[in-house]
C-alpha cells in the first residue's frame, strides 16, 4: 500500500500568477509544487484579512506532495476586482475563475485521472462545495474547515457532492461559525472524516483565532489531511 506522508520540506519555489478571466476580471493565485495531486486552497470571506497569502504557512508543507494553488477570490487580494471594489461578485464568476485557473495549470475536463482536493475555510468552504456541485469533473475530494454553510444550503447540492470523501476540521471554541454545526455538515456526507481540535484559544490570543484551527494547530491539520489522503486516495 502506498502511503503519502506530508513533511515540512522546502523543495519548491512559490510563484505568483495572474490570469485574465474576462475583460474586467483577473484572478491572482500562488502556486508551488508539482505532480499529479492538486490541492486547491480557497480562503474565507473577510476582504481585509482573507486572501491567498493567508495560506503561506501551509503551502510549502503541502507542496512537498503535490501541486498547491491558493487563489485570491474576486474582491480579495491581488485579483481584479480587488478588496476596494464596490459591490459583490457573483458566485458564478467566482466558480468560473477557479475553473479557468485549473485549466491554465493543466487540469482539464475529462483529461485528468489524478486527485484534485479542494480545501475551503469558512466562506471558502461554501465556495468549495459550490465548485464541486457545478464542476464535478474537477473535484475528487473536499476539506472543509469550519465551513460557512447551512443545512438548507447543503440539501440543494447534487447527489455527487454528498458522495465525495470529505475531511471536516473544526475548533470547539470557534467564535464565528458554531462548532455545533459540524453535526449537520458531517451527516450530509456519506464518506466523511471529522476532526475536532478541541478548544484552541489561549491567554493572549485574539478571539478570531478560534476560527483558524488549521493555523493554530498546523501539525494536527497536516496529520489529519495525511490520514484523509491515505484513507481515500491511496491504493
């Protein structure tokens, strides 16, 4: 049996790229690593705090075992429209941008038999689910970190989303997305792995850090992801 082990070795060079999606939209992303496995990282919703750069502490660790792409969603980071743009960007535009980034990096509809694992945190968890729903041929697995999604939203997704293997990662003292939501999120999926990191807030920490378990408990997150990949994506 092949075992995938994540190790924090710097073996690649992180690049910054921008592709034109349409005349008024450009999507920026960070990329590192190579190989047949792809990790697509989708950040949360705060325009001032959440962007591709948020993932930098984890990108190199993941890149030891595959290609890692961390996007700036439209309205965030260096993408156009950026954080100062007025109004909202449609979900359709966000999903189309993600799909075009994957095509740009050689992951094309019907041509890849490798594993594409989409990792979304908070608002990005909902985007990851929607991407799997609209572009099933690009998604083999999901990792949801305290996803901002309701039970009614989950029920609107197609059956193929329910069948995807999922890793759910959450802190018990999350101040933004209640930990109790894990029950209906986990129940939705047929192939699920749920990891609680317990209460993570300590004296001197900012309250919002309770919503970032993958950063506060990086080793536990990497170990959980390693176990998830070994369980669902190795022979």
